[in-house]
């Protein structure tokens, strides 16, 4: 036993004071210290403003990205109290900013419901900022206190008079904590967009005051977010690139068993389900009791109506309608407000309150029964969609059985084109989905056969956004992927990944328009039918170099134009050196050794992991770019054409 272990006593027990615990283990409080955690800081501050709005005291929230990547958030709420806190013997403002789990949201007389997932709030933001300022307009005065790294550097000072009320927070993230400190417009805008739909009547705005973000007219980038119809507008926005099945968006706002419930839903002609659920403005990605109540009520109402009208009986489906048949083409948002939310699941985004399920179920069932009775034409159209979904499910079951039968006949169930690896440990195995037989052959020659498998794909796979599920399962290329991965699509369209063969599924396509299209088609398949692969962190995109640059004794691969230009600046002598730049148009132009060195060797390759930061935005984008509607896609292309680059 070492001397240190032998002397282990009370002196070795460390007590972290104040906000030191947050700085010691920041990921425990904000998820991570990269881009996601950085933007979570803004959400924590804005959520406080929304809590004031839910209590009826705040109507305007302004978010500014300041030069140097500081953030300013201004609200017109009551202002954080500044008087002396009797227990802490200091200003309540300082207590809120420096003590974990301190704030009005824990007093249900102050806030009936509140957002914020972990209850650490703005004090956590203070702890992880190298500069933090709180300014409060309250009781006729302007109060100000400054902090650094979670600790006050000034007292609470009166710096002026005020006729209004509200709170302003300005903070700059600590770059010794965060690996990324540049705020992204799109991420902030997406959160404010969600909040405006979830909380009607609140004006939210985003302004980017960074010099590099100034627009062509010399004005700062600005966007206002405001909704009068709430979730009805949310659903309309999500479905704007889809063809509606019915003209209506069914919308209910009510309180059921003491639980405020808001739901909006409609059906489109597509084949995928888009449903998002929220609790106190928190996106419950994993669902929970509120979503269970919604599904039960929707399915129950539609099934009862279909049986009453004998529509299932006429289609010979009286005994073969399943819960998943009501999902196809459904777009819905479910939002509840819960005084004491209980979250569970791996990411703490699954609602566990048992009392919420019957509350939502009762409210939705009543609304759906009324709608179906009052709108028989639309009701029949929806039921016909359900019938088609059931027929497609049965056809898909037969397609799966045919695939399984074929697998048994061919032996082992592996596609013939697959060059498998010898290792049987999924954690160390990876499979490359390679565009074309030519590049596939090169990849097979250059790979490490122990842990790298190669599956060549013949051209562009089926666009699953436009076809029924059984058509997708009939596709040989898609069948090959299912069989190679050792995953199965259950009858309810969920993916069984228990026997997943590879923990890295790597898309490797040419660095041209066709290659990008093929990668997008594969990602569409993964998002719609193999989502657990993305959620599990198993999907990657290989980044092949665009150039090989050779000048004299200098020979380097460059992955983008910036690297190429830097190489020319460092080693080039003039314009004539640009005939010495080889532009790779496809993977097939490389030999096996080059492909290994640049794109497949873990020591040197560049992989981009595919993840879903905003499932709502991702769903809408796939529908917009890969769906049937041409007009929205054309508009998107026209709006974004300025960002496209044409290779000379």
C-alpha cells in the first residue's frame, strides 16, 4: 500500500464552494463544452425570461450576439429582486447569480410552471463565463452587478433611474472551458422559433451585431419571432413543403385534470410521421406519458370512427389495423405544462409523470371525436390514408419475409458484394458504403481487412421520401444495407439494432454533385428508417481530399480551397504553379494506397460524425429537399444559390 493511500483521511475530502462544482465538471450541468453546451448557456438565460412570460409579466425578449461573441439578453419582466435575502444576508440578485438551485422557479407561488431542464439556471451561465453582468430595472432604479468566473467583482450598485422594469444579462463564455466560443445564428434562431410557437403573444428577437455578420445593406442581421396561433402555426411551418391531405389543422388548447394541454395535428400525403412533444418548453425527444396519451387518443378515435363507418371492414382489414397505421403522414406537436415535471430516460428528455397520460388522452380524444363527427369528408380521407398504410404494412411484412427467405437460400444472409472484415467485435468494426464498383474495388484493396468492411453501392439508391415502405424494402441496394448491418425493421417501423455488426457506418462518396446526392439519399434512408444508427452515434461521412498539391519537393493533400490556397501561398512562386494542382473528381482517381492514406487510415483520415441537433429542422429539411413538392425546393435553391460554389 502506498504512503498516500495509507494516510487517506478527512484532509483528502474536497468540498467545492459556490459554483466551483460547475467549473470543475461543466458537462454535468450543460451537456458538453462544445457547440451544444455553448448555446445551452443562451437557452438557460432565455428560459428565465420565458418563465416570467408564462407568469404573465414579460412580453418582449431580445437576444443580441455582440462583437467578440458575447451575448446580451433583455426582457421586460418584473426584474430580479435586489433586496436583502434574509437567509443569505446579501442581495437576492447576487444569490440568484451565484448559488445553484436558487431562484423563483422553486416557489410555485411565484411560477406555476417553469422551463430549464436541470434547475441550475443562470448561475451556471455565470460560473462558465469569464465576464458576466446583470442589470436590473426595478423600483425606479437601475441596479448593476459584475461577475467573473462565477464570483462577484462588484457589489450591487445603483447606476441610474428607470421608469420601466426588466432584466438584462450580458455574458462572455470562458474560453478555458469551451472548445468552441463562436455563437451560430441558426442554432439560436431555431430555439427562439420553437419558443415563439410554444408561447403565443411573446415577441422574441435575435440581432447579430458582429462586424462579420453585417448584411449587404450595412444593417445588422435581425429576425423577429412572434406567433398568435401557437402550435397551429408550428404544424403549418413544419408541413409547408408537404402536400396536405386535409385542409385543416386540428388545434386544441385546454386544461385537463389540472394540466394545461395544447395540441395541433394534421395529415399530409407523405409516408413518414413527424411528431414533437414538449413539457414546459423543453423538447422531450424521447417522448413520455404525454405522447403516450396523445397516441392512444388519436388511434382510439380514428379506429372507432373507421369501424363505425365500416371502412376497415370493406377493405378486409377489420382485424388487422395496428397503432402504427395511424402514424403515416401525421404531423403533430404536443405541449403540456407540468408543475413538477419528472424526467427519465438516457438524456433526461422523457416525461415520466403518470398523471399526464390520462389528462392528455381525455383532451385529445374529445377533440378528435368532435372533429371527425363534424367533418365527415375529411374524416373519410384520413381513414382512407390509414387503410393504405395498413395495406403497405402488410406488403412490407411480405417483403421482409421474402428478404429473409432469400437470405436463407443464399446462405449467411450477407449480400454478395460485401467484403466483410475478420473481427467480430462490433465496437472495433466499421463498414464503408462506397459509391460504385470501381471505387469499391479500390477501397477493398486499400482497407485493413481486420476491422474494415466494404459495401459498394450501385449508383443512387431509392429516394425513400417518395415511396411506400414496401417499395423501400424491395430495393436490392437497401436490402443489402439491412443485411450487411445485421439490423431488422420491425412491423411498427422501429429498427432492431441488437445485432448491429459495425459501430462505424461510414458514407464514402465522390466529392462532386452526384456524390453529395448519393450521400443525401443514404442519410434520408437513415433518418426515416434507421434513426437509431444516427442517435447512437454510429453514422459518419468520410472526407476525401479535394486536391493533391505538388510543388518541387513539397507534396500535400488538401481537403478544401482554403488549404490549397495556403499551400500555394507557402510554397508557390506564381500562377504557373496552379497546373501543378490535381483536383480529385472521384474516389476512383486514387489508387488503393492513396485512398488508405487520405480517407481510410484512422491516423490521418477526417470523418464527420452525423448527429441531429434539431430534429424539427432536420425533418423539415429532408421533406423540403427530398419530397414531392417542387415549388418549395426551387425557392430554397434560389435563396441559397449565392452560397454554392462552381468549380472551374
